[in-house]
């Protein structure tokens, strides 16, 4: 009879444990059905996004809690089996809580990003917010993963003893690891500094290592710059902290561009200035702020004209400079071809310089 009672008791205990998992799953379904209805009635998008991002974590957490409550039902199981089941549930609970917190952080970050549209004309504030949110979200996610992993390892007796032994007796190893991790820590600290001080933002136009491009992505340790020819330049965070670089959209996307033209001394300057203004005013690339012509140099053969023109951003400024250079040169060729740069050679009359015969 005892042999029969023992298998029956095990089946009952397993059934209770399975029933606990089903109850936990049912609680999860009921809870999120209520939360989904409440979120649908709510006009706050943040609430809806948080509820959606909490789902994976709660889907695991509630069955784990239910199983932990039902764990004392395994009274007939060996102590080692009970201890193993308890440890597995604790680790799963830590993982569920970590996933839950990461989801909440992601929901808040997504809400902030969607609240600031970077596709509008004046997107300086939106780009600043996106940059801060991206860096802080990644930093918080990494921190939560590290803390969750640390808490999970602390539940393992062997791992805890190993960590204590390394801290107590492996100072040299710890120093070597610290030195090896220095670039990672340096870039991590630089990332937080970039998020707070904002020397660069997503979609900023920068010149780094002689390359012109836009900030495409800011990760936890490096920045991806999309260069004008569609190459990608991967730059560590520390570069933007320790080395100088150009940011063409730090406070505004508006920029000035220059066009240089060499011409002969005979060119009428007033007509050249009027032609420049007509060319610039006829194109939508000009933002209407600056249009000025100056003579900036003069050599023994020609004079150098500089057109100073403005545009709403660097992309339009480049196209505007190319357009003005082509049209201004075409005007010079058509209207004053005699004023194109030329070399002058004066030939003296040989008869007038030869001595007279007596």
C-alpha cells in the first residue's frame, strides 16, 4: 500500500504545481485584459505603451509567483529537489522583474521620442531630446541587465564564493581586468557625459576626422556617422570628448556658404553683384538671409570675387553653392567674355627701341 501511496502522492504534488502554473497564467490573462481595457479608455499614450511593454515580464512573473506559493506542496520530494526548484524559481523571478523594468524603461523612452518629432523643419529641441533618451535608455538597460545578472549569480553559492575569492586574493588579476576594461568604462562615462552636455545630437551635421556626415546612431559606447557618400564612420564616444570636431548644427541648422570666382580687372563690379543677386533670388535653395559679393583678392592677372550666401541647412547650402557657381560663371561667359581671366603680354616695338642710324 505504501508503494502505491508514494507514486500517487507524487502525482498529486505535480498536479498541484501544474495547477499553480495554470492559475498564474490565468491571472496574467485576466490582469492584462483588465489593463488593456483601462488603457484603451485612457487617453494617455504613455499608459498604453507601459501596459504593452509590461506584458512579457508579467507573463513570466505571475506563474513564477504562483509556483513559488505552491512549492511547499512538494513536502514529500527530496530536500535537494526542493532546493533546486526554489533556486530555479528565484532566478526566473529575478529575470522576470528585470524584463519588466526594461520594458517600462523602453515604454517611457518610446513615448518621449514619439512626443518629439524630428521630421519637422525646426527639430533642434527634438534631436536634443532623442539623443538624451537614446543614451540614457541604453545605459539604464545595461545597468538593469548587470544588476539582474548579479542578483541571479548571488543566489548560487559556488559563484558567490568564487567572487569572494577573486576579490580577496586576485588583486593583480583585478587590476589587469580593470585596465583591460578601461576603454569600455571610459566610453560608458563619456556616453553619459554626451547625453548630459549635448555636444552632439542625432541628425547633427558634423565633420569628424575630415569626414562630413550626419549623426545616424548613438549607442552605449560609439557613434555612427553617415557620411555623404553613404559610408558609415564608427567613432568612439571618447573621440567627441577628447578631440575637436565640427558641429554645423549645434545651435541652428542655418549656415553660410561661399562661392569664389576669378575675373579680369575690366569686369564691372556692380553688374556682377546684380547678376549674383538675381541668380540667388531665383532659386528656392536660398533662405533669404544673406547674399553679398566682395572682392577678396587681387593678383597681377585677375581679381577674386567671393559670394557669401545663406541656406537653411548644410545640404541646401551645398546645392546652392553649386548652382550659383554654375550660373554665375555662365553669366560671365555670356555677358562679359572679355572679362574672363587672361594673361597680358606687352610686346615692345622693336623699331622704336633700336638705335637710330646716323
